[in-house]
């Protein structure tokens, strides 16, 4: 389990080698379409195979991450299948529980779980960290 927070400039580099499940917590409300597209590509290219998107704009993130595979196919690439879900009307505890219980890659639990927050106050980060700790027992 890895937990990270990004503030402007937004960027993602995978903390793990290989495939992972991602809990993307979007608190920042000023992410541009270009930044969203670039981050979505960074997630998929780094090995994200399941993305659970949480926050008020999570539906657009779900679509953006899905679009990476579509554009790869258009460009002649053979992208991996990436499952996505969005959770915009749920509590952080519900989203984290879904992440823990349903983020399967090829019908198996992933070896690595990544929690990545875009923006957020110290209090919001602590709330997400506490929810993850309650569900998983620890954060590395």
C-alpha cells in the first residue's frame, strides 16, 4: 500500500513495479482538461489496471482513464484492459471499502495498491489515510 498527494504541478510516477490498483481521490477543483488527460495517461502507462475514482468529479476521471485505452487502440497500440469505477456520492469509507474488496486484476487481488490524492488539505488527507488504514490495517 502506497499513499501519495500531489499538488500543482500535478504529476504521477508509479511507486511500484508492475501492475497496481489505484484509488484516485480528487479534491482539487482546478485540474485542467489537459492535466487530466496527461495524468490519466501517466496512470495507465505506469501499470494501473484498476482505477477507483473518488470525489465530486470522479465520473470525468473514470472517462478520462478509459479514453487512454481507446486512443491507444486508435494509434495502433495494444493496451492492457483497465477497469474503472467512479464514486462521487459515497463516503470516503465506502469508496475505500470498494477499493479493497473489488479491485481485482484478472480475477485476483492486486499485489500493489496505490492511493493517490490530487489536492486536499491536511485534514482531508488525514481522513483518507485513516479510512485506508481502517480498511487495510496499514499504509507503507
